[in-house]
C-alpha cells in the first residue's frame, strides 16, 4: 500500500456553480479504479482552472476498508437542527497558517471559539502541541478526513466516555526515542487514565517521506504499509482508536533550518502526517492520529541539544518534548466514534444536520468548504490567518447571509454569537444599511 500526491487542473465552471459535482466528475475521469482519493485541496483558482492537489491510496486489498466510500460522496441535509450550536473549526495542515501552522498554536483561539458553542469539532493540527493538548472541554478531537465526511453528510460522530487506544511506533535505531514513546504511553496511563491494550514496536517501519509541493504545501508519500496493516488486523476488535508514531524522512528539508526560521518556513511534517491518518481513518473507520519521531537528522541527541536557541513561541512546544506523543494520546482518549450507517444511528449522533457553522482561514478551499456551500452551512473565513492558498472565497455562489469574511478570530466570535442568537450579524455594526424597499406592480 502506498500514498502519494498528484496535481490536477480542473477547468473553471461559470459562476463556480455545482462546483462539488464538477470537480468530482473531472477527477474521477482522470484517475484509475485502483487509485482511491483520500485528501483533496484546491491550492489556487485563476480565470481558467482550479489547481487541485489530490492524495491517492493504492494497493488496498479487497478484505481491507470494507466501509470505505469515496471522499466525493455527498448527501445533502434536509434541514438544520437548531437545538444546539455546533461549530467546525479547521486550520488546514501544511499550508503555513499564521495561526495554527506550527505546534498547537491555534489552541487559545480554539478555546475562545468554543466559549460560544455547545460543541466545537476540530482536528489534531489545531490542538496538538507535543506534550500538551488543551482541547476545550466541549471540544471533539476528530481526524480531518472524518470531518470531511461529516460535512459531506456521509458519516456521524458519537461522543464516547473513553477509547481503548492501540499504540504503534517505529522500532527506532536509537532506543532513546523508542523508550520516549513507550514512557509517554505509561505516563498517559498513570496520569490521564488512558486504556492502552498494547504498544506495538514496528520493524520494518512504514516509509514516510515529506516534501514540498510546487504550490508550497507540505506534502509527501507513504510506502510499505503492509506490515502496519497486518498489525492492525491482528489487533482487530481490541482497540477503538489508533495512535501511531513514525519517523518522517525530510531529504530535501533541513529541520534545524525550519526551527530557526521564526515561523517563515512551513512545518514540513504535518502534511504527510495528514496523508497517513486520512488513509488509516478511512480504512479502519476509527479515530487515528500521528506523532513524528526524531529522524537520523537528530540521531543520538535530542532537539533540545541542537543549537536552535530560543524559538518563535509557535514552535516552542516541540523543543521541550522527546516524543511529541502525549498530545495524540490525550486527544484520542475521547475522540468520538465514527458512525457510517446513519439510518438507525443513536439520537445523540452529530451529523451534518447538526452543524451550525464552519470557521476556516481565508483562501482555503477543500471538501469541507465545498460541502458547506452545498449544505447551506454558514462559513466564516478569517483574513488574519494568512496562508499560501490562493482562492477567492467571496466568488463562490453562497446563499444569502451564508458567508462572512472577517479580519480576525475576535470578529469570528462575534459573528458566531450573533448567529447563535438568530441575529443578523450586520445589525450590530454601524452604519446600518437602509432597508431595501421594492415596488412591484402586478
């Protein structure tokens, strides 16, 4: 089994109408039946094409992924359930977001947004900070591909009391890092009360490689997943969530240069981590999260001993950790169960019907945004969270009062609070526009 990324140019459709169907049909005509899309990003829109980047899984065996469905499958919600106010917060991985692009540095923002929600649904990139994970008390830790399916209307989320978390790690050439990961699990068991059926040391490892795409996104490739899949088959039924930690090769990227860049470089690891967890969550239908291990770049030492000096605060969580693993374990402990059969789902399952709004950095278009457009879910885009994506979100055919472009997350909170109260957010701004009066003669 392998995961790799390709770039596809999709012709622009007039007015960006029925964009989800248009992109899906175009992509399906350009890939083979053996290639399974697991992640989609629109990196740029210009006058003639949508520049799309697609992650593809190949080599999946017939007995694997029994419930695997296309990421482009879509089920339109019939209505919005207004009993609760549930928001989805996304900070896409590997695109250099000013807020949330490094090591859990979107956590304060997530906690602020959660204060005006009943439930905040977010993904590991937002709150993972090596040995810290301060996800809001009313937050749900949900892998990115699962959020995509939630927004597309093809799965639901069932809150749980706790998960049994299986841990799979590389057998690292330096025992220090293997021990660090195992000790992290032991610490989580002793202090957080996590249930872990086993820590499995994997040898040979999955080959995970990080590169930068032509768009500048951090992406990569994953190879030799067969051993990992065999391990997971052996433990089937014994775990509810999967925590995995592997080395990530960065042949063309100097990690020390990244740490010294003061945030100017894009985090090189997150993109390929997302590829791996998207694939595993989709195949297993279970919550999955990944943590990187040190590679040979730092062999027989720790990052704290590498001369990186005092870092940009957004990166600092990484240099005070050996394994980067506690955040993953804490998040997966209560990550919700994925419900793929919604016809007879329990009443407390959260589906697309229950989503009140989506908050994203401006310029970002992926399947969650396209799904929100089609579902009639309100979208709040934040300009201050600058990134390398080049799309004009205002040009999409939004419904009336569906799209809000705000300067920062402070303003996003205000828009969310107004929506929750059933207020027109513009009614609290000045000047207040004149009432539109139209005379119609019949």
